[in-house]
C-alpha cells in the first residue's frame, strides 16, 4: 500500500499538461490547451487540458479527470500502478508497506459493504423498472420531478415501497 502522504506528493508533482503531452499533441487556446482526444476518434479537437485546474476533459466522449485518471485510462493501469508510473516520471521514491491486520479487516469489511450496497441498488433499480408499482409510483415520481431517463439510469435510481418487506 502506498502511504497517503506519498499519494498526495505524487498528485501535487504531476503536471497535467506534461503527463497528457506525452501522448497527445496539445496547442494553446486561451488559458487552456486543446488536442485530439486519445480515447476516441475525432477530426476536430474536443479534448481540453486545464493547467490551472490540473484536469482534462473531452467534450466529445465525456472522459475527464486528473493526471492519475488520465494515466489509468490511457495506459489501462490500475490506480496503484498509475501512481507508480507518475512517481517514476517525477523521480519520487515510493515505499510500499504491507497492510496491518486491522487495515486488512477494514478493507474486507468495506468491500463487503460495497457488494451489499451494489446488490441493494440493483434490486431497487430493477423493482422500479420491472414492476407495475415501481413504474407507476417510483418512475412516475422521478419523471414528475423533471428527471430524464438517462439521468435516472446514470445515477442508478430505484424504488421500493415502505409498506412491503420483500427485500
């Protein structure tokens, strides 16, 4: 595990324009830099890099984030490997340490809770989209509030009657 202070140091040292600039030809437009998006094919630049904010954003495909996110997405690396890649680029020494038993237990408990929450979210989402009551009450409520179907799907919204104890 990489200590939090090292992660912060790596992120602080990582200059988004340098990281992205290794893979994308960037040119200045106002305060930002633009280029062709490396994540999808395009003819006109929709990929913007903000040095001031330390982020990138493609207005074509929607991908966005900081230096770590870019390395993860572009090089198909998991988070720890992306951090190591950036640390190597900026000559930052990374000392990994083994997790303590308590940290492993916390991690396992957290992972278990995420699995349970994901199951519940899918259950409620399914109930809303595939039951008459869910469609009329739950989906009807969200649409009445002005939420579009794509937003409801994006945020995984669902429905469950408080009167039923079927979960």
